[in-house]
């Protein structure tokens, strides 16, 4: 039986005879092009294109029965080249369109670079010598598939040039089969035989011939049972016939008595129905195993009672013996389990294992080398490894005998000491270690060690303090405080924390120190101290206290400003606040009168020179005019940057804070910058000034409006709006300051009462602002100032958007907020802003009055062609029957008074009722106490 099967090109030679020339294969795709047209088309063209066309048609008809792709290629007398003919099969085989232009280049691009050079050289040689050409080459089709091509060609010399005729064949299957077989032959060094389905020998390799002592020609054609009759009735026959039946491979070891040999046998089914056998003679290994078993028994009797792990190994078989201590040390259940394991897994680091092998070979063994071993469960331990090489009595085997001593516990103690030392030396905090010596009833303390951070922080090295008492190092006064804390730590036998203030070269520093006792045999032998520098935290706390005092002083001082009755009194009161709260050398207040900025109050303290205050045009480049134009605080780092002729004397830095459009406050100093909080508080002060001056102007206008008003409702609305605006401005300043204070406290990492107070101020301000917004909206509704837009609005879109905005609030209360789908858009000619306010107030009310774990459902749907229904339903506390009549009245709630359960102004439903009426709709409410409430709003479409 042949191992390889290849296509014999002579089998298809008869297909390649065209005209008078001999037949060949593919020639110079690099120099040749390909032309192909559908066969039917060429036959039709034959009648009109003359003899050549007719000839091509005959060739095309012939190619339809060929297994490959035939072609003709012409080489002219001057070397010019052209395609005479190519079969239609080129497209199917190569995946390339057989167009003559550029076909050659496209073909060559698909030949792998590793084969392209040899291909081109063979083609060039055939063209030059006008000789037969044959070549095998891989080809990568455009779809990514790689095939192998066999090309051959024969030249037909002509009067002018030559005509090459050839054929291109697909030999991919043959090439792949050859490769597979070659790979098998290269890998296998065992004896190999093959039999067919009738048990007749079809293949016997050289190793098998040597093993059997018989040549292949004496075995081919004979059956396995005839050649080896002693296999019948043995395990060999049993296994062979089982593989023949099941077609499943098998491997086994067995001794063949006829040859007194042990074999490792692998049996595989062949595609032709037979079997392939791979034999490996393992007789010597079996004999060695028997010898090793005998020696193992001897070793076991010697080593089983030894605490060290004892083993013996060989390079070929790994560990052949291990005592119980070794098996247990590496975490295995039995010796068999250990011997079955890969010895490389015994080492935590494979690179260390290789280095040990090299060292062992160089030195003939190892003597007490520390090795990181790995147990069966993946855990590691440290062992001392000692080995030596021992020759077997017959001299044909070398054993490696070794012993492993587990020193993990000892190494652990050493590591802990090293880690302690590393932590001590590299700690980011200062550390000191105090020895405690008990003398009778009293204890004395001496320094033992300090770490590098302590040396840098306090200026004392370890040599300076070692063996000395705190009194000898710091003096009696400082030592008295420290020794008192050390005594307390020793007495309590537990850590002690305290704060202390220590003068250093750079100034007074604050430390929080922790003393921890080290207890040995029930006695405090040492005390570890950790002084942590908290100077920056203390300074931040002091800064926050200073800021808090300024804020409180500002609000106290501005109470008088808010009660000012005349415009002329405002600058004086602002100047008093500046003096009470701030300590700037320059404090100036100016008001706008016409096109001029007129100075009203100017104070310069501790200034050698200061500019003379006088009225300046608003067009002048002043820090005050810049602030008025910008509408916010403006800082000028250098007065030289101002484009004016004023002499600022020794003043260097100025800040201007607008009082709205009414004027400005100017502060200045000779050097340095302004604190961000001071600027924010000055802006708050400017806002108060703006509020007061605006109020005075509005009051003046209100007096005039009252005199000219014809209806009392207009006066009421104006007064309500005026009151709301008067409260809004200081309220926004309060919210902004509280927000700033919250950020400062969070940045400083402070918690507790200050943070809670700032949060309460902020939330209360937000709540008051929402109330003011509702009051303003209600006043607009009652005064008739609210106007509606009649553009179309999509009610379902409004409901989804509002629900999405309020989903977070519902989530925080663990309330499930659901929006029903109408199935189609619900369009109505209504004011979208008014509808959105109605939906938001109803959903907010439902969330507020629904306890945790409840549900709120919102839906909008067309009730009929003229009416849309908006329904909001909750599982909340419900409304008592006697309270339902008043829920749409302003400032009305079921629960009222200072101890009411739910917050709110009581304006939400009142606004909903008025907006619904303005839109031409109606509102109904259904509710049951402790069950829930349903609001139904019907709006015209």
C-alpha cells in the first residue's frame, strides 16, 4: 500500500494536444495574460470573425470536457507577448475575471511572496529557452482560500515566434495529503505496520523490519495471524479486533511471549478499513521499574520515620520514591498521586527550578539551598533542599537523592522582623520606640529608636536619643507632659491618643500622638509612639471658624442696612458694615448720580498716602466702573494697570464690588491678594445694598402706582411681587453663601454640627425659594397677568418628560413611578407650560404624600374626540372627607400648624385648579384615608 497519492501529470497529457504542438501546463502567468469570453458568445462570434474565431470556438468546446483550465499564449519574434486563448474555468478555479488587461498582474499578486520568486524564475527560463515548463505553486484566492496549482506547458515553434499551449490543474488535495503524511513520518520513530480490512500487511517501516527480523516484501500480502500465530487468544488479538469493530483507537502495554519483549502499542483505524500499529519496545523500562521497586522497599524501611522529606528521582521518570513526610509536606494523599504529578509543579518559580538544576549538575548536588516550594493546593512553603547524585550498582542509571526540611515557620519569623523593620524605616508618619524599665513600683522610660521621618521632623537622630530619657532629650517641662502620657499608657495597657502643641524651628506645630503598648509575657516592655502632624488641619479649622465669624458678623451687621429708609443713608450704613466685618486699609462707597460716580463714604486706615476721593465719570477706567459694567466683583492686582490719572499712593491691590447699577464698593490694600470668601461676602453685602436701594426705588414707584391705580387688585399684585422680590435677593445670597460654606467644610473634611447647620441653611433656603415661586405664580394667576399660548401640545410627551424629571425623587423614597401609555400621541391646542405645571404639581403631591414602598401612576388618554383625561393616582395617606372641599384653596393643607407632618406651602393644588380653569377644563378628586388618592383632570382638545 502506498503512503502517498499524487496526481500523475501524464494521465492528462492527452487533453493538452491542440493543433500540431505538444501539450504543456501553465506558463509564465507573470508574462502571460488571460482572456476569456463565454463559450456561447465565442461560438456566435466565430461565424463573423473568420478562421481565428472559428478556431477559438472549437477550442472552447474542447475545454468543456477538460478537468483543468487550458490556454494558448503567443510570443512574438521581438519578444512581444499576447493571449491567444483561455478556458472559462479560470474564473471558477482562480476566482478572477478572465479579462486580458492586467490579468497577469492580478494573478501574480495572489501568489504568496515566499513562492513568487521561484515561480517567476522558472517561467523566465521556459520563455527564454522555448522549452517545456512544469511548476507547482500556491495561490491565494480573493475569498481567502489557499489552493495549490500544477501548471505545465509545451512550446510550438512557429515561423514568427512561438505558441505555448498549457493546462492549469488544482492539486490542493494531493499537496495536503503529502504534508500530513510527511508530518507523521517525521514525528514517528516507532515501529509502524498497517493491515487492510482482511488483516493483510500493507505497510512495514524500517523500524518494524528491525523489530520483527523480517523484510517488508516477505510480509506484504500475508495476514497478521499467519505471521504471528502466538497472538491468537491473547490480549493482542482482543484489542486489535475491538479496534477493527469500533473504529476507535486504543493504547496498551503488554508482554509478547514469542519475543520475550514488553511493548507499548498504539492502534489506529485507517480510512481504507484497516489498522495502523505503532510499537515501542519498553522492556528495559519495565526491568528498571522492577529494580526500582526493590530499592524503594529498602529506602522506605530507612526513611519512613524521618521528619525530613526524603525522595529519589531519575531524569527520565521523575520521582520514583518519596517517604510519608515528603508526601504530606507537598499536600498529596498518597505516593501514587505524588508520583503522577508533574515535578515542575513542586516549585513556585519555574525559573528558580531551572537554575537549581544547572547548579546541581555543576556541583554534583546541593547543600542546604533555600527553595520556595508549592503544595498540591497551590499554597507555598520554604524548604532547605539538599541533594546528591548516586550511581546505580549496574552503572546504567543515575539517581538523584534529596531531602527537604520545611523552614516556613522560621522564615515567617524572619520575614515578620524584616517587615517590621521596613515599616518602621519607611513609615510616612514619625515613629519612636520607648523602652519601659520597671524599678520597684516606679517605671522609667528611655528612647530606643526613632525612624527617619521623626529625625527630619523633630531634628533628633537615633544616635541623639538612644538610651536617653525624655527629660534628657526635651527638657523637664516638655518631658513632664510626655512621661505622664507614657505612665497612663503603661497603666491602662491599651493605646492612648492625645493632642499636643510642640514648638519647632518653623513655628508652633500641632500633633496628634498615639501611644501603643508592646506587651511581652504579660508586662509592658516597650511603647510605640506615632506623632501625626495635624498643623494644617488645625489651621483649616481656625480658618473655618474665622469665616464663620465673618459670615455671622455680616448678617448681624446688615440687619441695620435692611431697615434704612432713605437712599442717602445707605452708603453710611455699608461703611459701618465694612468696618465691623472687614479689616481692609481702604474702604470706599460711591453711588451713581446721572453719568457720574460720586464718592459718599471713604476711610483710609494705616495708609501713608491714598487717592483723593472725588466724582468721576462712569466712562473713566476705575475698578468701581469696571465692577458696575461687569455686574460682579473685579480685582486689580496692580493699580498701574488702570488707565487713569489718579494717584493711588501706596495702594497696590484693589477690588470693586457692584451695588447693582446703583454704585460700587471699593476696598484696597498695599500688598497681597484678596481671600475668595471675603470677595464672596463683599458680593453679598453689595447684593444687600442693591436690595435696599432697589426697594427704596420700588417703594417710591409703588407710592405713585397706588395713587394712580384704579383697581385694588393691581396694587395687591404689585405689593405681592415687590415683597417676593425683596425676599428673593437676600435669599439667593443666603443660599449661595450656605453652598460655599458646605463646599469649604467638605474640602476640609469636617463633619458634625457645622456641616449639618450649613446643609440645613441650604435646604431651608431652597424650600423658601420654591414657596416664593409658587406665590409669584399664584399672584400672576389672580391678577390676570398670566397669558396662555394656544399652540398645540402633545400631552403624552409632557407627562413622560415630567415623570422622568421626578423619577429620582421617587427613587429616593423607594416609590415606583409608572407612566401609562396611551397607545398614540394625545395632541391638544393648550398652553404647554400650563399643562406641564399641572402635571408636575400633581405628581409632586403624589410622591410627597405616598410612604416608602408605595406606587404612583400617571396616564393621559383621549376620553373622546373633544376631551383628554389626565389621571394621577397614588397609594398614599389619602384625604379625609371633611378636608376635600378646601384642598384647592391657597395655603390650605389637611395637616396644618407648626407640628404638621408634611412640608409645603399649600399652593400647589390651588395653582392646578386655577390653571385648569383657565384652560377650560375641570378637575375631580377621589380619595380614601390611608388607601390613596386619584386626581382626574379633563382638558379640551
